[in-house]
């Protein structure tokens, strides 16, 4: 049913996400270990989050590239960066600046590889197998994220960030070698180059943005953009302080537990959210954001493992909101505008997260990481209050009846 190229892609993603999951925890903990200052955790999260702000600009450019070569080169660069950090660490030359630069570079390269991996599915699979293929790839990603985030904290605490990087580098190397085995996966590059000349990209992008802004001007979508931006801003503040906060709850391994709890919560929330589609959309957003805020605030006060559970449960409620919002837009917005509206919301939300991470790091340094976690919870309660006091938002019906755009 699945051909040679799909098996190569699935195998490569397995090794890649095994490494990335371990690296995510090890890199943040290494920054904290080198500086003993949670503000630099905020700077590191800022560096990791910033490339996502440019994703909407990178995606059109990716279509001009040779897919196979781009995937191989990106994974090789990741391997080289990690190897340099490992070698410097082994000779006791540790630089937080170099680590943060590495984190930024790896995050930036992911903005190139992720769209290509997604684009390859319809290229290498028959139409009847595309949905099942996407499901398999997403299952591999999420399953590995949950499993390896859970063990990453223990791995870092037992063998240290440097040796954890060696495992990650091995994953990147294997991924690069697997990508070398792809056969005939590129589209007609001559046609792609003609369609995506820089001048044409600029003209098309400006036109798309103007049309998207005009389309949503008299709708409730601007409220959703504001809400998503605020939620990401406060979440960024909370995530920046999480490495330092985890140390107060029991050690480095707890950072992995918190990250795993977040992943599990998001997965559960995504799976069960369709069961609530008959409930009014306004009530869901108000209730879920309020509960997420309360659970995150309680995270800062409760004992270690209970705190981990509360943290993940808060993200389960956040997943409710995400799924409902994006499902509603997919159902109610015209097909040709869905991608542009999604990009609009994602762009604003992406910009606010790195800014929030800097503030969260500053709060953690000034008065304690516990207050950065409270900061994130308070943000979700503010989100809930915004919807509560806006009659139009509070009265929104369920997603099958909601009207985003005024005709």
C-alpha cells in the first residue's frame, strides 16, 4: 500500500523526532545550567520561536528548491552545529551565545524542512492513501514527542545535556542519510522557478494579505486574532520560566515531565474536542480558557506530580479552543480564503510568543519562576473575560451554526 519513498520519509521522521524531542529539553536546560539565570531561558525561547514568525515568507520560497537536496543539507547543518557544540563542551568551552545561535539555526531550518515533508505526501502517495499517510506521519511525530519528552528530563539529569546532544546528532545524521535514499521526488523545478520569482511572490503576497484583511474586516475573526495573540503572549511567558520552575519541583527530569504532560494534554484535547461540537462556541471558549488559567495557576502551588498533571490538563483545554477555532474557520470561510485567514491568525500569534517569552524570563529572574507560571494562567483568564464581556462573542452558537463572515 505504501511505496518505497513513503517508507523512507516515515523512517527519517522517526529518527528526526527522536532526536528533536531529546534536544528540546537538553538545550533549554543547558542554557539554564550555563547562566543560572531564567531570563536567558526566555532569550532561548525567543530565539526558537522567532523563525515561526517568518514561516509565511519562507513557505513560497521552499517550492523553488530541490526537495531532496534541501532536506539533506538542512539535516547536515543541524548535525554540524550540534557536533561543534559537543566538541566545545568536551574541552570545557561552553558559550550560551553559541547554544542560543544553534537553537535559532535549527528552528529556522525546520521552517524549510517541515513544509517539504508535508508537500511530499501527495507527491509520493496515490490519492487514496494521502489521508492515511498523513495520519501515520502525524502519529509518529506526536507519539515520539510524548515518549521522548518524558525520558528526556531523566536522560539529561543522568548523563548531562552534552551527551544527550550526541544522541540528537546521531538522529540528525541518520535522517540525512535516509533522505539520500529518496527517488524522483521533485516537481518540475523550471515551472516552480517561473511561478515563484521574487517579484511575483511579493505581488501575490501583498494581494493575498489585502484580500484577507478585507474579507475579515466586518467579521468576528479580528477578535479571534486578538485572543490568539494574547494567549500566545502569556503562554510564552510561562514556557520561558518552565526550565527553572521544574528545578523547584524536583530537578531537571521534571522539565521533561512537564513537556510530556503538555504534549499528552494537547493530544487528548484534540481527540475529544469533536464530542463538544454541539455546545455553543462562545461557552466553550469562555469555559475552556478559564479552566486552563485556573489549572495553570494551581500548577505553581501544588506538589510536583500533581503540578505536572494540572499543567497538562490546562493544555488539554487550550487544545479545545484551538481545534474549535480552526474547525469553525474551515467550515465557515470560503475555500479560497481559508489558507490566508489561517496564515493571518498564525502570523500574529507567532509574533507574540517570543515577545512573551522575554517578559516571562524577566519576571522569573526578578521575582521567581513561579510567578511566570501564574502569569500564563492569568493570561488565559483575561482571554476568558474578553469573551465573557463581549455580547457578540458570548452568544456565539455551536460551530455548525456559527457565522464568521457577515454576508
